[in-house]
């Protein structure tokens, strides 16, 4: 199991890792299986930070209105036919 922990820790050092939460989850499970509760709790805290960061990124992405999305003014028209028509 020590080798698996080492591999997962190396994976966490990779920048822009898409599956970072999954790696953290697997690492936490390994620590729990090894009865290393303190390390598991630290990973758990890191997982919570990762979730919060992902939620903030998703909220930032949703603030953009796509051309085919409903216009935020509430008219019921597509954005491109309403307030986005001048672009």
C-alpha cells in the first residue's frame, strides 16, 4: 500500500490535474485502510477545499450568457435575439 500512496502523492503534484478530487478520495481511503486517521483527516480537509474551489469555478462559468441561452432580462427571447442582437 505504501507504493500506491507514493504514486497518488506524486499525482497530486501534477499541475492542472483534472481528476484531483478522485486522487484525494483514493488517497484518503488508503490512509483509512492503513489506520492512519490523522493523514486521512488532512486529506478530507483538502477534499473540502477542492470542492469549494470547483464550486467557485462553476459559478464563474455560469455567469456568462451564451448566445442561445434565454436572455437574463426575462423577456423569454434568446439572448442573441434580444440584448445580444447588437454583437
